[in-house]
C-alpha cells in the first residue's frame, strides 16, 4: 500500500497531470491467457470511466486508492496478496496467489 500511496502522491504533484488530486488512484488487476504457466497477471492504472458494473471494487478511502478486478479474473485472484519489493534484482510488485497450483520462476504467471 505504501508504494501505491507514493505513486498517487507523485501523480498528484505532477504539474502536467490532468487528473484531479482528490480523485482516487485506480489500480486495475486481472489475468489473461499466456505466460509460462498458462495465465499471466495484468496490472495497470485505470480511470473511473473504465470501471464496469460487474467489476469488483475495493476502496481504500484513507489512502485514496481503489483496486478494481473484472468478474472473470476475480475467480483466479480471490485471496491474492500483492506486495512490493525494491530489490535491485527481482524488485517490483509481487503476487502471492493461494489459487495457483503452479507458477513460473519470474512470478508473473501461474496455472490452476
């Protein structure tokens, strides 16, 4: 969460940003076919206009963060823990998925 709050602060402080600083940072997560193990994680920033009725939304109002997952991906991501590491090698967001029966060495794809 600390990394997401940091990214939101940078977005809000950017003079070139066209986003209202009071609006939440919207993180969309999902899965798609592909990767070494069959399914790969997808994570990107989104806008309120792109949120669909069937999406699941977790609001973290205090931090100004929303996490959005589409209904299909929710089946694969239920119980997922997202962490961030700033290690020089292998740093970045890390996925800990209790639904994965197998995962690749890079940690960006999994199989069920």
